[in-house]
């Protein structure tokens, strides 16, 4: 069987697709990833072949409409509509190439994430079954409604009344954390962050409880001075809680955080699939990857809520599930973060609840079992 995986050119979108892709390869199937050519090296690093699509700057499709006009920011309420239309524009840019690729390579099955739209439209055009592979908490319906509005010219050209429906939906999120009303076939979430060398400090005996700060690569680029000041302050104050601190940040951002104070064991890129399970608390901004990483590892979370894409929705679900504390990122100071960390570290009920939700994953089918099922259904 030939399986085409269409991925948004961001690690947060690619990484959740990897365990199933690897499992399908292990079953003997041909797996090919289609993505932006600038992102192709990230796919190759993870051991999968890639078909490169024309480069499309993500900031361009998110910030400008099809006529090149700036997309205005209005208020926090428009963030989902703005993001959904941006993903729709990216799908439109890659649609013709994706159709051409499918006609040439002739996949038997397509796998995409919830906001990749070129693949599903091409699959509908050519009559190919497709799987929507969840990355964790299901996006609110407004994402798809916004993309559908943006893709109206393509839907009309393909004589479709709306976005095509997937043949199946894979749900990787524990029920307690999942958005109410979301449904899909269960699959266990496996955290993958990519090639990395495990640091020696990770398993040193006598290590104090570990608090990890990670704000991705997008957020620090949007507010570099503010984020650097916040992280610097946290690096100096969190060790007073009798913890060690690790800061996951890109190498350029790490340079601005040096010298490293006592109690901070590492600053820079981290193998988070190995670091997060060893943490006592994870501090992040609500991105799906880190939300799911902490959930799967049974680690309480402090979420600095920013109005980006699905981050506020994730923060609300984290609090509703009893998995952590959400703080508004606007006008946030380090003392609030320290107080939230102290609460999670000193009250064992937080860790107990996180362990309960993590245990919900234990009975979910592993990616290899799901891949075997695909062989029977589509092979």
C-alpha cells in the first residue's frame, strides 16, 4: 500500500504524524511525506522520504490575503478565524501540486493533520480515502469553517459543497482532556521531538525536581525582549523552590539568556520527549505539542495563555481537566509563574490528577496496532 502524508511545514504538525508513519513503514508500506521544500530537511532527519512542494512563507499566508493586503488584527476573538483562513490559503497555494503528485505517485491512502487542506481537496478530486490524524485536543469547528470560506473558489472549481469529510478520524487525546463533542477512533499519543543527543545531566543521581520552561520558536520571535526578560527572571527565581530548571529555546535565544545562574542545568534545544517525563512541572504557552507531552507523561502544567491559534482553547481544557494552572500572558510577571509552580509542586493532588489522565492512554491502541488495521481496511 502507498500512503501519502501531507504535513504543514511546522514540527508541531509533523511530529504527531511520525509514530503512525513509522509504523506503516514497519508494516511494509510505502510512505511519502509531502510538504514545503524548505521544511523537507526536517522530514529527512526523521527517516522518511519527502516530496517537496513549492516554498510558501507561513507568515505571508497568515498575515496577508490572496491579494497581498494585510489581514487586520481586531481582537482576541478573531484569532481562530484568522488562523483558519491562513491555513486555507496555504492549502490553496499547494493544491495544484498536491493533485499532480497524487496522480503521479498514486497513493492508496492519505493521512493529514486537522488543518492541512490541500491533501483532502486533492483526495476528494481523485477519489482517494483519507485519514484525519489528530494532534491532541480537537480544534474548534470555527477553524474549518474559516478555511472553508477561504477555499470557496477551489471548492467551487471541484464542485464540492464544502470541505470533504475524512474516511476516518484518529483521536490521540485522553478523554478527560479532549474537547467535549469531539469524536474519533482512539490511538495512543507518542511524543516525538526529533533527532537529539541525550544530555548527561538528565539521569544524574540526586537531581532535584525539574521544572522545564519552553515557549517554542514562534512566541519568542513575536516578543523577543519581553520573553527574554521573563525567562531571565524565572531562571533566577524558580531555583528558590528547591528545583532545577531547564530552558528549551532555540540556540539564538539561548545566547541572550547567558550567563546561566545556579540551579539552571541547561539552556537551548532539548530532547523534550526525554526531558518532559522527568519533569515535576512544565511551563509553556499552550501549544498542542507541549499540552499533549505533559498530558501523556502525567506532568502538571503552567500555561501562559497567548492569543495564538488554539493555545487559549488548550489552556481552558487543561484547567477544566484539573491538569494545571492557566495564567494570562498579557501583563504577566514572573512572580505569578513562580506562585503557580509552587502550588503544583507542593500540592500532590495535581500530580495525582495528571497521572490519572495519563493512565487513560494505556488502553488506547498503539500506532502499530492502528497501522495493522489500516492494512486490513485499505491494503
